[in-house]
C-alpha cells in the first residue's frame, strides 16, 4: 500500500511540474525569448498545452465569469496547483492511509 501512496503523490507532483513548465514556456514565448516557429519549441509547447488545457481551461472560464478581465494575468495555473495539492493530500490522507491501516 505504501507503493500506491507513493505513486499517487508522485503523479500529482509530476503534473504540478508540468504546469510550472507550461507557465515558464508561455512566459518565454510571450517575451519572445523562444520562437514558436522552431519545430522543437513548437512541439514542446503543443505538448504542454494539450496536457494542461483540460485542467486550466475550466478554471480560466470560471475565473472569467467571476472576475472578468484581470488585465492579461492568468491565475489558473496557481489555482490548479493549489487544488492539486489539496486533492493529493485529501486522497492520500483520507482514502489511502486509512485503507493501508485497515480502517
């Protein structure tokens, strides 16, 4: 059961790092430090967008409805990271550890 707890925690941490990579990549593209016409940059950017958009898209839409335009500031990665940390702790502490203890 400890292996399952480790696996769940690690999966959440990997996804959080992917979200951070997405934020860094979008900043590099916005400030024109990297060029999306380069095939490798384009491929990495598309991968990060496809992996993170299912989580970030609904958060962006909700933020748009609640707060309107925030002046180009995208808070959805920050909210996603906080929610993923909470979900990880909830799953591990409330579900997996009691299962491991036989409760």
